[in-house]
């Protein structure tokens, strides 16, 4: 028989073991949440990091490690991530890894915003010049000489700043933004400005030497050991990190984030737009088909939702609309291809200008645009060929098809009588008397009366 004291001792031992387990109670090992940014930064990336931050707060994590390998991305998405980092009550460590990775363009801003910044060997960061929709800034003068670290000259003194007012405003805004992040984190603000104005880049070792990042780390475990004991400033005050031996929990994007990543892919959004347009057109030309209308409506709404998250050039969108209108006009009022080919040209130009193709990973695939343009041109050319062939073909239906047909007189008559034409009895009229069995040719149709003439001489 088991004594009650033994049962109580076993229960206490189990509770203590559970509290000592990693991630278990308050006295257990600290937990580090690991999130990866791999590829262009877009709306799905911002939504993913926001979910990671909320999960880390719910789990009581000691730190969030944001491992990055990105060529850059959208400005709005980058700023959303930076806002989440600045408001986070849990320290965020930006980590450029693994070897060969980079934090270019928008990734540089995120790295500057992180409470601690680290890089793995053989990685790089920089080239943070903002790129406008549909174009790029003029190349800075000086070539490779401009690659040296140091503060950038003021706008207009060396010709390196953009000349146009709107370009200058965008660059100065980006400079002020990244300098404010650098000053808040105590990092090299002058180099940050040169990364924006002159698109400069640094290797990992140079970044540590110039105090752009805080440290080098070979992997996540090495990173957690090296940042142990460091102090960071959070909204609730300064905290000291205790990350040595922390249990690392990798956070993967959920189905909603994955669906958003697919939907905001510019090529997918462009394809959905086409499906929506042509689906509604088919429903308009064939009322009651239902399926094209339903499919087109859903696809069009999904495309519009994606485009309101992406950097859309409205001039491109208007050109696409003009192209569709011209194609419809070609169907309604044929112009022997003038309106049709003009519509295809406008649609292709609008497709090229639709999205910001200079932002890495956020341009419509030119192969898709070219394939759609060639397919539309082939369909239009085939339609024109069939129309021209039909114009040259003889009439085979209706009253006009009877003109020129040969009929057989059924009984002798003078003036009007009866004849057999295409297996039917018709009332015919002829200026000459006819005998039974004579062959006559139709020259005109007047209702149910045919005007004929002798088909054979004499």
C-alpha cells in the first residue's frame, strides 16, 4: 500500500521537474523566437513579423532573432516592420545570416532599427537608396571611388544628389529616417546616410569596425552566447539580456501569411486581373453562362486587393483599361485591326508600367506579359483572316443565297408559273414563255416571288 506522504513527495518532484524544463515556468531556461526573412520584403513579410512579435509576447520570450537574407523590398512594408520593432516590448536582434546572405536596401533600415544588430561572416549590407516607381535615380559620380565609408556631401555640392525636386525629397526623407534610427541605437549615422545617398555597401567585418552593427556571430547559438548580458532600451525601460543556453523556437508563417505572399506576388496579381477582366467580358457576351462571371468577379476582387498592397502605377492601370476598351471597340465596330492592335499595344505598355519593376522581386514577369501579348495578337490576326475570307466567300444562307441558283420549270407558263428550286416549289416570273422541264436562273427575290431568266441560250 502506497503511503500518502510518498504520493505527495512524487507530486512535488514532478512539479519541480516541470518548472525546471526549458520554456516551462518562470525559473526555466529563456526562450528565443527565431523568424526568417528570406527574399523580397513585402506585405506578407510585414504581416509575418507582426505575428511573430505577438507570439513572442504571449510566450514570454526573452528575445526575437530576426534572421535576414533579403535584396530589399517595398518601402511601406519595411516601415511597418520598423514600427513593430520600435514598439516591441521584447528585444529584437537583427541577424544577417547565413554566410553569403545580405541585408540590402530595405533590409539595411530594418537592421538599423533592431535593438541589436549582428552579421555572420561573408555577409554584407547597404545600398539603401530609395527607388521611385517606374525609374531609378541617376548614377552617382565618382564610380568606385564613392565606395569608401564616410559622410555624404550635402545635396547639390558634388552632383551626387538627384536633381529633380521629388527625387531630392524622397532621398532626404530616407536619409532623415535612417539617421534617426542610427541615432536611437547608437550606430554610425554618417555611413547610414552614405548608404542612402550613394548606395554604399559594407562587408560584415567592415560593418563591425565602423560601428554599423554590434557584433559578428557564426550561427544563432553563437549569437545568443555573445549577446548574453548586454543591455537594450525598450519602451518599458532598459533590460539586460539573459540568452546563454536559450531554447530556440523557430516560427513559421501560417496559412494566411502564405496565402498573402502568393496573392501579393505581382505576376499572380496580374494574372488574376486578366482572369477577372476576360471572365466578365465573356459573361457580358454570353449572359447566363454564370461560371465566367463568378470566376471573373472573384479574381478581379482578389487582384484589386493585391494591388492596393502593392506599389501600383496608376498610369499603367489606365493604359491597361484603355487597351481593354479598344479591344471591345474592335469587336463592336470592326476597324480591320487598327483598334485591336492599338488596344494590344496600350495593354502591353500598361502591363510593363503597372508595378515598380525596379524594386527587387516586385515586377511583373516580362515573359508573362510577352506571352499574353503574342497570344492576343495571334487571336486578333486569326480573327481578321477569318473575317476577310468570309467577305470573299459566296453567300450560302438567306434570300441572297438564292440569286444565281438554277431552277426547273414544272409546267408551261407565260408570265408567271411554278418551278422547283432546291427541293421546294416556288412561284417564278419570267419575261419569256417557258415549257415544262426548262431550266431557269434566279436573278432577283421579291418576297415569295422569284424573277428568273432562261439558264440556257435559245
